[in-house]
């Protein structure tokens, strides 16, 4: 979610006309995240979130639309996609595809508010998500699997910056360890795959909504748990109370099988490698200024990868109480 494409004011007027939102009152760019161009749009009908993507395919967007409809029918807290007239849930415009969502109420928590109680509620909601999506019939392969990440690292290994070449070599070693840690068959289904702090809205002390389902795909449920663990439970080091609370809440809603508990380490290490690499590509090497792309330091995820490599599978199982 950044400002990659400069859209003229008339584009937003067209969006408001197509969606029947009335007159446009204000347009505010949103610089957080990566990949897309996002805006807050104030109209006669109220506030909406407008996303312009040049990288998501029509199939990706239809999968997302079907998933959000399924979650709505199951009363799971998620974004409401506003569908324009016609056969598609998006509008082709200015070299990309526009999607419009109702503006989500609530706030995003900062790290100083992350208590074990918060993590337990988050884990329970993630477990509910995995339960709810078991009845969803859509399918989408993980677009950010190990093969893609390996290709990213090969590209970074040819960069002129010595630091990036060294980091790429280190991450390639960790990725090899991930492959060695594979546990075989695991329960799979639709996962969020990107449940960071800025993808959860809170209403007081409860989860108001999970949002940004663009990376949602069919993969191992334990991968989603591991990605969330990395995002929410690391503060210079992994915080045992947060880790255990997240797992406790999750298992209240959906108990992990033995094979999932064994697989958690490999997924956590993979998630740390994957997000270190994507942050190098999407932020560290981005030509966009801070006014168009809120920066994220890849070294914070490199620290996670190093911590996981040092603790090993037994260390992680002790950390999370699994």
C-alpha cells in the first residue's frame, strides 16, 4: 500500500460515478505498505478505501472478492468490498485495476500496546479464520513460495552493494535449513499470509477486523501462525509471554496437530527469510521517497532469522510452549 501510480483527480471522479458514491469531497494518498497505490476517498456517501494495483491479476482479485464474500457470510470481521455494476469486482483504469472497500472502523495497535491478553485475542481470531475458511471452495497457490524467494536471493547476490551480497548468502543458508525442516503433509487451507500489526483493526480491546487479504492463498495453516508470531511477538528478541499467548489463543479456536507443531520452526524461519528479502526489494531498493512509501528496515526481519537460526527447532518449541 503505497503511492506507485499518480492518479489524476478525474480518475476518482470516475470511480465515484461508477460506484454511485456521489461527489468527491477529498482525496488523501496512503503511503504505507508496498506494491499498490491506495487512497482515502471522501464522498457524499461517506469515506471509502480505493486501491489501484498494477500487479494483481484479474484471477487474484476474483479470488479475494470471493473470499471476502465468504467471510462476510460467516460473520467474520473482514473488509467489505464494494462491487461495481457488471461482471467484475474491479474496474480497469489507468493501467491497473481499481477496487473499492468500505472504510474500516477502529485503530491499529502500536507495539507498546501488545500484551499477552492482546496476543491471546489475536490468536483466537486467527484460529477462527482458519476454521471459517475450511468451507471456502476457492483456490490460489501461494504467490510467495520458496522458489520465488530463492530467485530473489539469486538476484540480490549479484547486486553491487557488499552488504546485500553478504545478506543474500546468509539468507540462502537459512532457506536451505528451511528445506531440511520440511515435515511432510500438513493441514492446509486459506491463510491470510500477511497478518502484520497494520493489517488488524481493533475496537477497544477486541479485534475489529483483519484486512488486506491480497496475499491470501491456500497453504499450511501453521505458516500463517508462524508469520503472525514473527510479526507480533518479536521486540529485539522473541517475547515468550506473547508467543505463548498467541499459541494459546489460537489453539482455543483450532488446536494444532503434532505435525503442525513440528513444522512451526521451518515456517517461522521461512517467513523471516521471505520478509527480509521482500523488504530489501520493496523498500531498501525502492526509488520512491518517504512521502510516497513509508520505509521498513529489512534488518528487523534479518534479526528474526538470525534468532531463529540460533535457537533451532527445540528452542522455538520451548519458546511457544508447544
